[in-house]
C-alpha cells in the first residue's frame, strides 16, 4: 500500500467523530484521482446515512426520486458478498436507465465499483468509487487497487460501528422550533424549495436551519440528520 493510503488508514483508525469519515472520503478521492468516494451504511436500528463526495444536489435528487427502490447497485450488493463493477449489474430496465442518465447529469461518472460490507446485528454498508473512464481502463484500475480498497472499506466500517456504540445512551439534542420544522418538512419528502415555501423563508435561510440541526445531531449530511431525528423521536411524521 502506498504511503498516502497508509496515512489515510492511520487517520481513519484515529478518527474520533463521524466528520472524520467525511474528510477521509475527500482525501481518498484526491489520492486516487476519481470523481467520487462514498461510504453509505445502515446501522442496526435501520438508520441510513453516510459520508461522501456526491453533490448535495444529487443526494437530494436521489431521495426526491426515491431511487433507493430501483438502484441496481443497492439490489446487486444486497445479493452479493463480493465487490461489484457497476457495468456488470443489470441496468436494462427503463427506470434504471433513467436513473443512470440522471446521475450522469448530476456529475457522476459512467463507471463505479462498490464493496458490500456486513456487520453484526444487521448492519450493512457500501463503499463506492465512481469515475468517468473507458471500460478497459476502469477494469485495470480496479485490479490494481482492489486489495487496498477492501482494506480501506473495512476501516471505514470499523469506525462506523464504533461511533454507533458510542451513540448509545447519549441524550437527545434539542432543536429550535424552526430547525424542527425544517427537518420535518424534509422527512416528509419535500424538496428544499417546497420546504422553504411552506416555512415562508428563502432556501438560503432554510439551509442555515438544516446545517444547524445537522451539527446538533452530529450527522454527516442531511440524509443522516433526518434519519437520526426520526429514529430518536425528535421529529414525527
């Protein structure tokens, strides 16, 4: 493993908060010179969250279109224990093809490689790399880096499990009334524009409330924050 990757693994092992996982995805993206690195997991309570370099616009779009229910990567990895190259999955359906085109339009590359990881008590995670490349070049990249990527993926997962255990017994954070309203709107599936209109505020102001709530909840991103607020009973829908 190259020195940069060894340094990344060391930093993951020393991570003390979920925010360090986000920083690690950004660092690995730059080391490998790929478009995106994402670690997405479902904990033992069924909460979904993650760290990664996808744009907020694509994350919001993915949730708005409910792509989770049709994503070939999700379905392909649930049925496997070994890593998958996206091109080897079934993208033939109309909905899957539309999702793929939408992803490209939102800055994703045409190639992907995902490592499924399973943990105790039903925990499930996906570690993904995404890039724009020709098929042969991507295959060569995967072959060269597969061993290191599996090691790094499992280091992400070890930390996620540690953070989950540390969360047990932690008092619920207190959100302001406006933060609660903003998070409730998102939990109901409303877009940021719809939420801002309902609250009669600008989208910029809405983002301030969402970021404040995310920080209080110790969440990596908006999806994580909504999941945590729901699972802890802070908001009800």
